[in-house]
C-alpha cells in the first residue's frame, strides 16, 4: 500500500471516529475541502475548518451513522481516490444513505485538497481525465 493511501485511510478512520486531532495530524495546514451533501457548511479551510466540519457532523448526526470504504487507490503522484458508503439517521430522524467519491491531493504526505463527488462515477471520470 502506498504512503498516500495510508494517509487517506488514517484520515478516514479519524473522520469516522470524529477525532479532529487525529485528522489534523495527517492534514496540511492549508487543507481545503468543500461543498457537498457530506460537507454541509460550504468550503472548509485549514485546521480550524477540520474542527468545524467534524463539529457540524456531530450536530447533524451525532454518532448515528456509519462510513465504509468500498475502494481506495492511487490516482497519480500524491493523489488518492476513495469510494465510500455512508449511512445512518440524522438527529431529526431523517435517513442518510450516500455513496460518495473523494479525490484527495496530498502535499508532502499530508492531505491538501479534497473534492467530494455525490456520484462516485464522476470522481472516477475526474481522475481519468487528468491522467490523459
């Protein structure tokens, strides 16, 4: 397994545990990730953004959700694609069932930029388009 894949896998485990400090440990200070159903607050920047994102998830869903990595692979130099299934129940009782694609760019072995796709096929297409 590549170092980049290991970093993204550790980040995902920290995300699932709601562990901001473990996520920050693998995040570049300039980390940026953004808007989707999985990132309801718009664009998140820096370590402060990581903390805000996890807090917003906790407010919206508490611990009533699960996340499972379906696929993870290198997508070029310091890029990783991850396909995940997220399910659970929001605090208001609404069901949550998402299958997402994430493309992560890393800098010096740390998460730098994350793009979330509500359709995993779009994530695959984005990776393929930049590989040409």
